[in-house]
């Protein structure tokens, strides 16, 4: 149980914070905000489940995020229709920076 809490603390929570910050900064339409929340609601538990089942992936993911090799948003499933608009916004925000 401890490993899933650590993964949530180091990966899922920063992902949610990053998305919240970019959504607020971009002043997105309400529908995209709702889709973003639905995306996080479905993806967060899936990421934690994957981390619990594959410690190697979890450790590599935490390390890659910590050193900036992987952005937390890259963990979201682009095939999830709830995440598509959010990922589009996040990729656009990264290009503006």
C-alpha cells in the first residue's frame, strides 16, 4: 500500500496540479474543464494501479519526471476521449512556454 501512496504523491498529485494550473491560466471553456476533471478521475487510479503492478515502471516514471525527461501529462491516455481536449491544450501550452 505504501508504494501506491508514494507514486500518487510523486506523480499523480503533481500531474493534477500541473493540469489545474494550466487550465486556470488558459481560461478554458467549462466543457474542457469538465473533460479534464473526468480525465484525471479515470486516469489517476489507472496510473496508480499500473505502478503497484509494475514497480520498475513506477520507479522509472518517478525518476524521469523528477529529472524533467517526462512531463506528467505524457502519462495520460491519448486514446481516452475525456483526455483528448486536455492533452491538446497541454501540448499547446508547452509550445507557448
